């Protein structure tokens, strides 16, 4: 041991100059490790210095104080970057360039792998983009009106034995509310009627246009509440006088070309002249009000005097809507509290008790009870499906990427030896994933653009991909890219960057090392569970649809053409036309009727039976039809007889449901009893009872119904034709009709098409879920293919040895087949209860439903197996047939 | 002119490192500080400042060889870098230029 010199600081040399042990212990525990040695030494030295100068107590005090000054949080930490060579940050341009270059090389080398990845991701992202567009489109409905949070629509709950809902209110309600109360700033009634005939004088000729979106009669305040800007004309004077109208730019151009439409005349239904006093900008796509001609409300009494009158409290039609903009601070509940007074005053005895409610403008598009186009639930379901598909696509990516990981172990090894740290490797793989994601994004944008018209047709929507004009979609795309990249790149990135370089370079990485074959199995199971759930959904929905379309409707809908009556035609003319129709060679039968037996058009009222003092507590649907109606549609009589020909209500035929509602058992019991509808407006004896038929969609029960000769309500000629002669017959119908009504437009529709419209939503759901299931299966198969390829590469040697030892090809294929059979079975066990639960819930919305049998599940599983076998078959057979010499030769 | 900000205390510590000329480490810098300026500061302040100066590139450090002194614990010895010495010179020059601009009577008056 060296002898210390006189002012040495070695504490061992001067045993008395030892600082307190507990303080030093504190220092060693808490001071950063990398500077501990020098700091401990320095402080010892200082202690000795203070000790020599001012004694033990002061030295100890100063020592404690100074130790505390180098403890966290006071101490500054030395940065860790001090190393022998310089590390470039992962975000350094040189590194980024390198990542991109390597990524491109890797993708180009494994082109199959890249293709599978890009295709899978692009498919998922296409669905994501389309569904996002669809959902934002629906959420944007009518959200552009000023003060829309204070704007409400009056709607009606009709309380009978059951509650039904209508978006309409009695016409006088709006006027009464406006004069009686001061709750609202603005109140406007709006009566909309579809399918209007518009005649415009163009030069000498009269041009006829059928406007399917029809005409709206609007009170002036309407345009104060709804933001449909006027191009010409002033708002103050617009739509106050009778026989004035404003129309959209589009229609103005259609009717008048480039000439100014102002003060021009158009004629509506050959009856009402309208002078154009303003032009509206074309309606935005995201509004539920589609009428493009707005006539002044004062004109309504020329169109429908009853509706326009102040005492039409008796009934409601969905055409008549009323909107109100409440004053700030007024709650809808306040308003709803005063509305029952109107019911008490104007409908004191009615069995149909009205409850008027205020519906916020924001709910208008989403409340199916009041005719909203798309419920929020459906939007959520779509969003979930979209998310599912995206997850499947990402899962697929993770699967393929981890399967590829082994092939890249050498690269990772070399990189690590050359100084890569984990973070860098991780970001390298994220960059690669990002590259694939961006490629997939571009591809999916292309696909989405191509598919958009199809989606628009399915949903009856007017979607646009607003890539540049709007911030929502670009933001979504950015978020999508980032999330998909992170979600699908993170796991493979972590796995790859974790490799031990020595093992990786020696090629000694086992399956365990690359992070669990089991993870990938779980992912495959997830994918297949999703696709099998969707497949079961497809089968159930398809079965129910087939059942609905083939089931006994109770009447014959084949080969029936529904020809619209001319507006304002007299009964005499109608009969003449009907007779001339019957004379045509291809026509079997003609009936004048209000609507087909099953129809959306609905007239229901509370009946009074057998001169009882009160109306019955249920509603009856009334169908107008002449004496030919029942035979044309093959409606079966169970008691009594058909009605006699008449032009007004003389006799009634009712259905079995009507008899049941009266708590009678024998259908014959109602024969000869009197029936009155709408007060005593329609009255006559019941002469027959017909077998029940489905008058609405299968979602609904069969309601009480009666048929009578209500000539004033006839809307159609139902024409039974000889199908092989359809073309000339339709031409003949057109000729006769147009000859009789030269000023109107001939229109017809086949009945089975009309009925198919009932099931529009279901057909749409079927198409959608088919598409989604197909996509899910496809993506799932990509994943399976990736898994099998990986297995084949892994087991090359094993297969070689097995073959040398005498395995048959079949046994080797079973290695693969057994694997995916097990996975699909597990997926199936997961999917079965989920699908069963979801589909039972869906089926409950139908009154007549199929049951979900085991055949559905068997079929779903077989289907999945078949697709899976096709996917993995080629790859596994190729692996099994490989010559063992090739796989065993090199070691 | 853009340069890394050098605080007053940092400047003094940097000067001490320059004065000690290769012999500067925690203890000597603290003692020199006390001796030349009369300022008594905690060891942590000096330690932190030295680290900060190194991060800014004004000094470099290396661990001295292990000796039997202080229980064989190594010292971290600091040297001023070119950047550090330029920073000191610039400050010096700036001060000088500013002194030139001060009218002689103003300081005399205020100091009286």
C-alpha cells in the first residue's frame, strides 16, 4: 500500500475524515449510476478539505447539503449518447432513404407476398372508405339550416289499441298553433305530393313532364327556416300570393332552357296554373325534402280543398307536414304540454287519440317511425362491419408479415451486427408497412371511385368522394393510413427487432423465437370467426327473403300491370278505357282499384259495425276495388259473395282478420251487418268474407281490411296480361291511354316489382352482407394461404424426412389439412352462438319467420371448408410432392 | 450573430475550467470558484453546470486514470474546447466593444 502524502485526500489514510455512512449510502442508491464514481470521489475529497479547515461538525453538515444537491431531482443527468460511434436517428434522411430502398427491394423480391398484402389491405380499406362516406353522408342530412337546433317538426302518435306513428299532422294544427301561441318564431306548413304532371308551353307545343318528386305547397316562413337560397326573386314577396311558385335552377333549365323563367307559367296536373316568381339554387344532396317545385300554400285549396280547409281535423295524411322554429329558451316539452288541448277541442269523440309531438330537425333523417330514411342503429351496424373488415385486413397483414419474418432473420442479424438498435429496426419495418399501406390506400381509392355508383344505386344515395373539397375524407384517410400502419406493422416489427443476432445469423431461430405460432393461429381463428358469422347471416337472410317472396301472399301477383289513372278523369272515362283495355288481345282482365291487395298506399280508419253507438277500437284498412278486383287477384271467398258493380260504396267485403277482431268465430256471422267508415260517409252491408292475405310486408301482422267500390279513390287500372305477349300489349295499353288523355303521361309498373320494393331494405341488406361476407372470406383465405405457405417452408425438412421414412402423400397433406381443420372448427365454435343470437334478433322483426336449423350452420361450415381447401390445397400438395432429395440435400 | 447562450454562472465555471487548464474537475472547480470569486455554491450546482457545458460543446471531459487517491475512484477531468474558448473570447470582445461605447463621465457619475 502506498504511503499517502501530507495533503492526500484518501479517507483510509485519515480515518477520522470519513463522511457519515448513511449519507453515502443515500448517495450510492439515488445518484445516477454513470456519474456516481466521480461524484462520490469528488465529495470525499471535499469532505476531507472541509474537515481539515473547519472541523467535523461543519464538514458533515456541508457534506449532507452537497450530497442532497446531487440527488434527484436536483441533479442533471448525463445524456446517454456518449458512445464510441455515432448513431443516426431513425428519422435521419439517410436512414429514411435506406428504409425506403430496402422496403422497395423486399417488396419487389417477395412479389406474391406483397400482392397478397396489398390486395387484402386495399379491399378492407375500400370498404372502410365507402362506409365512411356513406355514414358521413347520412349524418350530414339537413344539418345546414340556420338555428336547426330550435327547429322541430310536428308529428303524430295515434293511440288506438296499438300505437302508430305518422309524420303528418292535421292541416289546421299549424295555423291554430301560430295564432294561439307565441312559442315559435316561425311556423310553416308544407304539403308535398309526388308524381305531378307539369305542362309547359314551349313555343307552339305543350311539353309534358312527369315529376316524380312532385310539388310542395309551402308557407312563406318555410324558407326562413330552411336554408335553400334563392337565386332570383326576393324572399319577402315570395310565395304569398296564390298561383305562384318557385322552382330549382335545374327544373328552370329543363322547362325554359336558357330563357328567364321569371313570370313564366307552368300548369300542374292540367288544372292549376303557377307563375314562377323565384328560382332556387339546386337542392343539396343531403336533404330529405326532394320536391323541386314549391307552390304557395294559398294554392293548396285548388288542389285539395278538404286538406286546405280549416276544419280538416278529422284525419291526417303524411303529405301534410308542419315545422316550427321555437323562440330561444322554449323547450319542446313546453309546447307538447299545450297540444293535447287541440285534441280535446277538435277530436273529442274519436277513438283514434292523437298525441302531437315535436321532433327535432336533427332526428328527421334517422327516426324510422316517422319515415326517416336510415336509422342510427343501421349506421352503427355498418360502422362495425367496416371496422371488422379493416381489422380482418390488418390481422391478415400481421399474419403474412410474421410468417415472412423468418426469411428476414439473416437481414436482421446482419443489421444488428452492423450496429442497428431495436428502435431503428422497428421503424424500418414500420416504414415498410407504411409503404404497403399507402399503396393499398391508392388502390382502394381507385376501387372506391369505381364502386361508388354501385353503392349509390344500392342505397339510393348520392354519395361523392370529396377528396379535395372537404376536410373530413382526407383526415379520415390520413388517420386510416396511420392507424393501419401502426396496427399491422407494430407486432411484426417488434418480433423482428427482437431477434438475437447470433441465432439469426446461424439460422437457428425456432418458431418460438419469432413470437408464437399460436398468435398467428389465434389471428386466423378471429378472421374465420368473423367470416363465418357473416356467412351464416347471408344464409339466414337469403332464406328469409326467399320465404317472403315465395310464400303464399294470399293473392296472385303474377303478370299484373298497374297502370296509373289519368288525373281528374271521370268514372265514365275510366270505364271506357277499362273496356277498351279488355278488348286488347293480350289482356285477360281489367280492374279499377285504389291499389293492389298489397300496397304501401294506405287508408285506414276506425270502423263502426252493426250500427253500434261507438266506433270499434281498431283500425281497418280500406281498399277500393271494383267487382273484378277479387277475381283478378285470385282472392278467395270464404263466405258470402263478391260486391256488385257500383261507382260508389254500396257493399263491403271484409277479411277474416276483421271477423276475428270482432271476436266472432264464424265468418258468416258478419254477413248482412252494416258497416260505416269515416263517420257515415261510407256505409253499406257486409256481403262477403275473404281469406286473409298479406297486405303489407311480412314484417307486419295481417290487419283487418275491407274492400269496397270507392270509385273516388281509384288510382290504377290493374291489368292482367298474357306474359308472352307483354310487349305488344303494353304498347296497346299506352296507345289507348294516351289517345284518351293526350295531355298526360302514360305510366305503369309490374305488380311483382312494386311488391319487391317492400323488401328493398332486406334486399339491400342481403346484397351488402353478401359482399361483406365475400370480402371477409377472401381476406381470411389470404391469411390462410400465408399461414400454409409459412408452414410449408418451415416443414420442408420434416416433410423430407417423413417421406424418406415412408410417409404417403396423403399423410403429409393431412399435416396441413389437420391444422386448418382445427382452426376452422374453433372459429366455427366461436361464430355459431354469435351468429345465432344476432340472426334470431333480426328474424324477430318479421311476423312470419323461418327457423334457423342446423342445416344453416352445416352449410356455412361446409362452405368455409370448401373455400379453405381450395386455398390451401395447391400449396400443401406442392409441399407434399416435393422430392425429399432436394429438401434434405443441403444442410 | 447566432451562438449558444452562455449564462453568467456558466461563463464563470467555463473560465475556471480554462484557468485550471486540464486539471479541472468537480473539486478543483468548486475550490477555485470559492477562492477567486468568493462564491460558495453547492457541489450539485457545479456538477450540473459542467454537464450542461459539455452538452453545449464548450468543454469535453474524460475520466482520469484510476489512482490510489480517494479510494481508487476516478476523476472526471474537463478541458475547454475550441468552441468554448471562442465563446469566451467573443464575450470578452463584446464587453470590450461595449466598454468603448460607454461615455467616460456616465460611469464616473454613477459610480460616485
